[in-house]
């Protein structure tokens, strides 16, 4: 129920007078309501719950746990994909 | 998948697990609130790779599990009405009421529909003006903005055949009730990541202060849970009791102001009965009186609800973290996902379902202390 899945905003449009977005989930595209994240731009990633975007994912914060691991000085040999 | 795969890195997970082991000097009991967090813990065997002094207790953060039996029976009674098209999230369909479930009603000819988004129910109502479309609006605060928007937009579109059966539950009052209980053993909490994307973290400050428990708002992936536990034990070992935000890529301290405004416009706080736990004051949302024309509980006067729970099921104790699924004599025997006795086995987020899904009912001896990884990569 509290499933929140990250998806990429492709484009915004209006439907039944609501702000919607075409969101890409690794190739699957769904219409998602963007009313509560109106500032989301194409290319942004949003957290989607039951067809609603609740939050825009912050790329800088997303990398923070990997900075912490780097500080632990053991990350050099890992292949961590860039966020 | 971006923002998912990188949080399942096995080597990073081992490093975090090692850091936890180096930090811990004495026993601690930590509760994760959300069913989704429980699933990740069981899936990767996080509870088994942590040092033995750290005990993870599974919280009642499964809205399907805690929807009261009266509400379930009322939903079934409404769904059985011939003029009603009853719409629900999929995971509610097999929740056992006193007599059967929604899926059985559908098999008997009732018009029960599974929907992904509450807006789907609104569109169904607009497209079928001769049907009474009722949407089963359950969930925590995370689902309140989507459910609220459905009602709000139905009113804006002047639909007269749409209504919602509301049974929202709120996390902070539930945490308070658990921490107040005389048999409480929980010393710290992994807070609800997606609830906090909506509500922010502020509601948890008074709880951390009043009860002296660290509350680390945590995400749902492997690295999120491990980092959440690490930050929690760091606080516990240092004698601190603060609110921290591990899930900062999704959670802002103030939450989502537009969502919170919509919640205020549509809902108000009320007392709520939690299945297996009992009445928790001011722990739910109901529709404001301005939206009474959309309130299915008012529109469909279904009386004589007489509830009957299974005498064997210990869901209530599992939800409060007092028992684990394998403590139940029926677990994996009379009670399975195919034939659930109670909500914690039926729900995708229930602790019993999690334990069963990852084979805990098959074990005869404790598993090796290793993360459930293959070739250094976390399994899907």
C-alpha cells in the first residue's frame, strides 16, 4: 500500500482539468497525477503512489549514502553507478 | 531502475551491516513502522545479518491489516448491493471479513472492480452514470492526498453517483499508543518514509522527546533500512533521542504542502478502531461535512453489522510487535496466503505474508548469518 515507485517525467498534460504527467518506469509509461508537484519538469524523477506523484526525488540527497560509504574509505573497488 | 538499483548494492549493504556491528555494545529493540519495510527486512534477511543484540520488531504499518472488521463487513454489505459498482485497491480483495471476502462476492455476481488509482474510480463513475460507484478509501496519510483528490475532483465535476467509504489511519497516534502500552519493549523507531513525504517529520519530534526514543524516518530499499538501523543504533549508543531523516531523497522536513492542504480541505481527524489493536483516539481521517454527499457510510445505511474474528489468528499481537509470525501455531499450516485466517497473512505488506513469502515457515534451523544475495548482487 505504501508502495512508492520512482519514475521519470516525460511530459505534462491536462486531463479532466487536472495536471497529469506521462511517467516512465523503466520503459512502462503511465499517466500520473502531478497536481501536488506542479513544479516537476520533464527529466525529473517523482515518487509515485497509486497514480499520484507525492514528491520530486532529490538527486543530491540520493547520492548522500554513497558519500558516507566513501568516507568509510572502502568504496574504491565498488562499481556504484552514478546517481 | 534508477533510484532503486543503486540502493540494492550488496557490497554497500555488507559495509553498512559491518558498521552496525562495530557500533553496537548492548541489546536494543527497534521497531520498523511500515509493512513495506518489514518486507525488505525479511526478503534480504536483514534481521539475520544484524548483530544478535539488535532485535527488529515489526510494526502495524499495514493499512490493509488494520482496517477494522466492522469497516470490512460494511464494505462487503455495500458491495453486495445490486446498484453498486464497488472499487478497491487490489490488496483489499481477499481480506477476510466475518463472512467471506470481496473476491468471493465478485464470484457470486457482485460488481467489484480492482483499481490502481482512486481517479480510476472517479472516471468509472463519470462513464457509468446509472451505477452507484463506491470507492474503498483506505490507507495511511500517504494515500490520503490521492483519495482526497478523488472526492475533490468528483465534486468539481458534479458527479452524483460517486462516493467513498473512508477508513484512513494515522501513524503518530498509533506510535504513541504502542509506546504508552505497559508491555512496550520498543526503544527506537524506523519512521514511515512515504507517510513523511506527505506529512513531513515534525509530528515525530514531540514523540521522540516525550518517550525518549530515536525516530529515524527511513526508506524502503536494502540500503535505506541498513542506514536507518545504523543511524538509530548510533543514537541509542550515544543516549540521544532525536528525529532524523534517512530518506531525504524523497522526504522534505515540511512534507508536501499542497498535499497537506488538500487533506485539510477534505478530511478531519476522528477516532478510529484498528483491527487487532482496538480504538485509538484521534487516529483516523473521515470526510468533512462539506463532502457528506460523497460519504458512502452515510449514503448506504447498512445496519446490523455483526462481526466475528477467527479464534486462532494472532494478527493483533503480530501488529503490535509482541509476537512474530512463527509464534503462531497456524502459521504456514492452516494459515497460508492462499487461505489466510487474518489480515497479516492476506496483505502484501503483512508480516505473516512476508515471512511466508521468503520461506520462514519451511525452516527447521536458524539460517546462516548472510544477506540473501546472489553473486554479490541483492536479489529481486
